C-alpha cells in the first residue's frame, strides 16, 4: 500500500505543478481563455478527488482496492480527455491548411469523385509496390526521402493520394510505419509556408510525445522561411520527444510517413525552393529525424539535380522512365474501368495510343464523354482522332502526347464557344470570364467573377460556360471555380498553344485591377457596417459579424483584399485609365477601404498593399515621346506621368523634370536653332513651351479641342505646329517669345547667365539673377523695333549700376 500511496502523492504533485503553470498562462484569444478555464476546471475537480482518495484510511484502501483502482483510472481518463482537447486548441495556432489534407473531400462523395481518386485497380502496380516497399523498410540503411517526379498530367497526385490512403486507412497489422502528415498542393493551397505547419499539425495529432514537445515551440515561426520552420516546429520537438517515443527498447515506436504532393503548384518558384530547403535540411539532420520518412512529388526541375545528387539517403523515380507499353496498359485499364462500353469500339485502341500514356489526357477524355450519349461520344472521338495523325499513333511519344492534349483542350474550348465567332461580343465576354476563372488571386464563384467584370448581371453566362467546360473545370463545395489539373491553366497561358483562347496575364490582371477599383468606388462608404456607436469596441459588438456579412458583399470583399495582387501583376499600357482609378481611390476612398479591411480582420495588410500601389505607379511611368537636341548632348522625353524630362545623353542622368501637363505627354520637340526651347503636346489638349536651361514654362497654348498627338518646330525655329486627335492642325508664331542667354560650364552643361535676349538672340533685354524664379513669359517686356514704349525705371538700376541692387 505504501507503493500506492507514493504513486498517488507523485501524481498529485505533478497535477498541482500543471495547475500552477496554467494559473500564470495568459490567453491570446477569448476562445483560448475559455479552453484554458475548462481544462483548469477539470484538472481542479479531479485533483480534489485524488486528494480525498489519498487521505482515506488504509483499511478502506485494502477493502475497496479494485474499486479505488477503477476510480483512479477514471480520474486520469477525464484529465487526459481534457488535455487532448486543450492540446488540439493550442495546435490550431499553427494555422494548418485543412484543404491540403488528403481526407478533406471525404465527407462529400461528389467532391471525392471530382478532385482526388486512388489509382484504378490494376494500374501503377509496379510503381506502387516499389513505393510501399520503400516506406515499410524502416531499417537504418533505408533512404528517408523518395522523390517521384514527372511532367504535368503523368499521374503523380493520384499516386501520392493512393500512398497516403494506403498508410492512413489500408495498412496491415504488420506495418511499422503510419501516415504522420500530408500536404496536397493545389491552386487553393499555393503558399509554401503552409506546408510545414500543416504537416507538423498532423504529426502532433498522431504522436502524443511529439505534441507534448511541440507545445513548447515558438508558434511565431509559422510565417518564417522553410528552414526556420523545419528546425523550430519539426526537428527540435521531434528530437526532444525521442525519450518518450523510444522509452521501451522491446517495443520499438512506429515510424511516420510524410507525404507532400505537387510542389509545382506552389506560386512562382516557391515549390522548387521549398524542396531544395527540405532536402538540404534533411541531409544535414538525418540523425535528428530518425523515425520520419518523406515522400515528395513534383515536376522535374533542373535546378534540383545537384542538391538531389548530393543527398546521401534518397530514392528517385521518374515517371518518364516508365516503359511505354506499361503506361499504355495502365491507361487502357483506366479507360475500360471508367468507360466500359467503348472498350469494344474500333476507336478505342486509337484513343489509348493517342494518350501517349498521359493520365491527364485519359481523365479529360472521361470527363468530356461521361455526360454524353453514345452517339455524341462517337462523334467527339471521331473528330478528335481525325485532328490527329492517326497513322503514327502506335509510336506516340510523351512529347507528342502533350501535343495531343493541346488538341483535346482546343476541341473542348471550340465546343464550349461554338455559338459565337471570335469577332462577336458574346465570344469575348466568355473568354474574359474564362481568363478570370484562372487569374483571380483566390478561386472564387461565378457570381463574383461576373460582378467583377460587368456592371450588369452576367452570372448566368458564367455558369453556362462553367457547365460547357465541365471536362476541365468544376465547382467546389463553397461555389469556387476550380481546374481539374494545372495543365489546362498552362495551356491557356501559353500563346503558342492556345491561339485565340490565350490569356495575356499582364493585360488581364490590369483589367481585374481596374475592376477591383471600380467595385470599391461603387461599394465603399463611410461606416459601411452601420455601427451605431464608435465608442463600442468591435470585440464587444455581437451583431458586427452579421452586419459585415450583410453590407460587405462578396465582390467588394474580394476587391478590397486582392486589388494589390492584380495591380502588382498588371501591365503598364496606354491609355492610362487605371492611373485615374488609383488616383480616385487614394484621394477619396482609401480611408473607407481601411475601415473595410479592419472589419475583415485584415488591417495588418494595408501598409504593404499601399506600398504596392506606390511601387507600381513609379515603375509604370511609360516614355511616350523622345527628341534629341541638335548637338546630340541632351535627350528630351514625354512620359505617361504627365512630365517632360531632360536627360544627359552621355551619362543617362536626369537634368530637368518639367511638370505642368495634367495628362500624359504624347509628343516633344526641340528647337532646331540651338536656343534650348522645348515644345510638348499632351492628352490634356494643350501645347506647352519650355526653357531647357531653367526648366521654366514659357507659354501654355490652349486652342485644341481634342488630344494633342504631335508637335514640331519649323526649320527656322520661329513657328510651332501641332496636330490633334480631331484631325486639326494649329500653327503658332514663336517669334514673340524671349530667349535665355546660356554658357557652357566645365562639364559642357548649359548654364543660364541671367540675361534675357530678344527673340533673334542679338540683344540683351533684361537681367534676372539665375537663382531667382523667372516670371511667366506674359509678364516679360519685349521691346518692339518699330514703335515707341515707355518703361518706369524709378526702382531699377540701369547700365553698369545694375550690380548695386544684385547681391548673390
């Protein structure tokens, strides 16, 4: 009984320590506070019961020994259940991606059917056996990394999904490894920083010892780089958990398999960078990661050849090395299983050969035909085969299969657009909708796409197009439009392959950026959530969530959150209406936008988004016109930012920036007589004359009724001619203007002396100190040659005495 007493006292002391530590815990959220309070309450109640048990008489303990054992077990079961719930809440701070989990679609049969499937029985047999054999080999010499790589559409994700399902649900009792974590990349899960935190979350739910150690980690690293996340969230806790995991030498702990699929879906080069970082970290920390094995799939990347070759412990499998006859056998089995009635058709074997062993081709064929009747299927296959070089089908290579995939996608698009010609508005409307399906910052619904693009309701058109493209697009459970495979997006974004259906991303992102600003212009307003009092904190306003949902419509929410994404990818083209939209937004609506971002709990993004618009405006200054001075020393340019700029031709340095136009400067010219006069024509309908030496505006000529598209000097420099968008030409007399006297400095740069010369440059008329701002041309007195003028020089200094009133 002394042993029982000691155990009770030891357990009581441990629980009291836990209770004391929780007392000093500061919750980060209200939900976390409630979770801690619940755990502490359960802990306190069960601890009291344990204390009462330890104080009971020895006689009672002997008499009811079995009953007391049961009561003790119940106490610890309740404490353990509370602990598990508490740990699950803490692990949510990792912000894992639920969409990336291979089990994500299990609750919806429709979603399971359309998004992820295991390999068809009888296909990929040799490859799956190879992977499973590698995974189950937990001996010290077994490679801890398996990299499966192949071209888009070769079936990598289906293989990875089959492996994950095998070790999650389909294992046998003799397995020494289970699925520890997984991450299936897709267009919905495009951020590499989500991979480690999601995998770590899965592993913590499977391995209690690891979860205990992970609870001490700094969860602030979830937004840091891959190497930091690996060290802080995986390697260090995993190594620290080893004593608890391996406490019994006679009962070795299970190994855990980590599956990471489709790294090529990650934005930009993020997938390759992640894989490189992962391989390097694993290679350097092989001993610290004992008990973990990694199965990774991606497209082949030449930049990874070196790091992979240097990896001491790895296994590779290239899908392109699968024998053609084996690949075609697998495709034949897949088509037979999904379209059994066509297996006897004469077109069947030609179709198998046409796929070139490419599973995405076969899968797209199935989706194209599954909704059609037999006669329609026959017609579709006949057209498809006729567009291919059927005489060489038996020797079709993988590269030729991608050509066939292009023809398949083209045929699917032609069918969907068959009611319109490329010159009709209906055709362009549908193409714009298709491009938006593929270019939004996050996959969104048909209604949001229609509201972004059009001021009237085109949702029915978007839904009809989605239905017509059912072979390549589908609708997710939250209404978002998704692609079955990245190869379709690649096809649309490749001008050489998609022809009339090509999406110029830079141009379309510009369209979407402008659409976002338009939606915000229409939707943003003061106090958009109709909050009755500004003295009530948002956290205390229990009606706020409903008010936000009611007043911030999905298209306004999308536009407010994602305009900077589209703007950063938008091309700088003219005419420049987007600049006007940006100006309107910043001057009139920025504060209303910040309010919306705060209501959406995203105010922390406002600074970086405003920096994006600043950087884009600076980088989008487009040079619209260029002229070179007669001596070749200077270059004058007109820009889309409404300025005229002078540059040193030899160094490229900017010498002057002259501003005054209110729209882009479309044309510039330099006087041919070396007098350093510039004329500029702008879309603000004006012509302006500038003095190069001082950067001063000499005259504004406003007689055009339309955009000024061109300006020029007469050969003698005495007249200016300008052409406008309404086909009119104006000739301006330049003789009434004054000229600055200039000299060249030591760097051959022209410098103003201060003297104003007569129009012919022969007479000094007036001196103005160079460092002072010169008056406008209309206020300068020009002394005529043939008539009398009177000037009051009472407060002036004449002749040599001018120095008396000039003190530099």
